């Protein structure tokens, strides 16, 4: 492989920068690469300074907005490490003629397996039992099966479609809601497409798999959350700010909802210690895509996106 000796690459992602395999694969293609070896949290001015003088960049959770792009005339390509695009201002990308490298679904199995682990853990009261044992209490918690439950999937894209056959192997009935009509797929997959309200009121477990944009922000507001059964479990491993977290907390406290698991929050790290301390709440630090296999898949897609890209 001929190594490019002129184009300058900036890698913003800390996890990409720490991964020896991804580093080596990128350095095989490009000679001039700046890695985020100091583990910097790049935002605003620090992000602009870091990207200045580079032709292409690999970004993860960094905010790429109009202010940033307007001050980086030499930057031609943004390649996304991961699948979420809510941190990138697409209108600004088009305005300044920047190209985007992006591949959907590269971390889907990592997310779907985490969702299933959440469901089983909450059905078997694992978080509450764990806390009790650590505090000196030894008692058995009676839980329930995932097998045979009705699961509602909000968003039937790459991750939703990957989740369906895994849940069906447990004998689960699947309800789906998506803005795109996928009638043929739903028929083949043997799932039932329903309204969002119907899904919320019928499901034993609800899991979110939609992107964050103006149409999905607070998609589960207080009124919609109130449609959930008191015995239901809510899971969000998609994006923060899809859920009214304050109302969710009140429902968990008042036993209006059995349990919830969140991997993502509107503000990260989350600051609501009352929510985090609830025995029927399971929290993880945005690890949905953090399986080793997924990290490699996302990283390789990002490397590919440096060359395979287009104005969005």
C-alpha cells in the first residue's frame, strides 16, 4: 500500500488514539497523523486549535458546528468514528463544502447485546440485589424471564433490525415503531408495526433506537412515559435527551415504572445523583458501542471514510 505523505490527518477520538491496531492501520495509509494522546476533551476553541492545519479529521463525540467549520478552511473531510451524527451540523457541512465519511450500523451488535443484558439484569433485579449484598443484606430476589415478553422497539434501523432476531430467539413478541414504512420487512421479520402510543401501552420492555434530532428530542415526554405499564422496563442505549429524565425518575420512585436502564443522558456525565442511586435504575457510562469488536469496526469505517466520503 502506498502511504500518503502530504495529507495531514487529525484524530480527535481518545479511544481510537489509544487503540494500537487502529493507529497502525491508519499510519499504514497516512504519514502525517495527529493523535489525541493527551486524552483532551476537545470542544470549541480547543477543538479548532487541534484541527487547524489538518486536511481531514476523524471525530467521535466532538461538536462540529458552524463556528468550528468557519475557522477551518483547510479541513476538507470529517470522518465519523461511530454512528451518531447529532454532533455534526449538516447544514454547516454543506455550507462550507466539507465532506462526510460515515458508515451506519457498524456497532449494532455491540448495542443490541448490551440492551439484552440490560433487559435480563432488570427482569432478574440484578442492580438491586447487587447493592443489597454490598450493604450486607443477603436475600433472594424473585424475578422473571425475558422469554415470552412483549418488547417494543422504537426505531427500526440497523440496531433495531439486529435486535429483532435475538429477541425472537427468546420467544419474544416484537412491536416496532418507525417513521419509515417498512411493511415488507415487518411481514418477513414477523413483527407488528404499531403507533408509538400503542407500543408504549402494550410493551413489557421498551427500547429506544432512534437518532437525536428535532423530531426525536424528548420523544418520550411526560405524557408518553405515563403510557407505560407499571410493570414495564425502559431502556435507552441510543442518545441522551430522548427521554424526560426528571419524569422518568419520578415514575421510578413512585413505582409507576418497574425499572429503567440508561447508557446515555442529556448531560454526560449525568448529574442527578438521586436518579443514579435508585435501586430500580441501571446506569452505564455510554458504553453501547464499546465492545472491542465494535471499536475496530467503527475505527476501520472511519479510516475508510477519510477517502470514501461526500458532501452530506
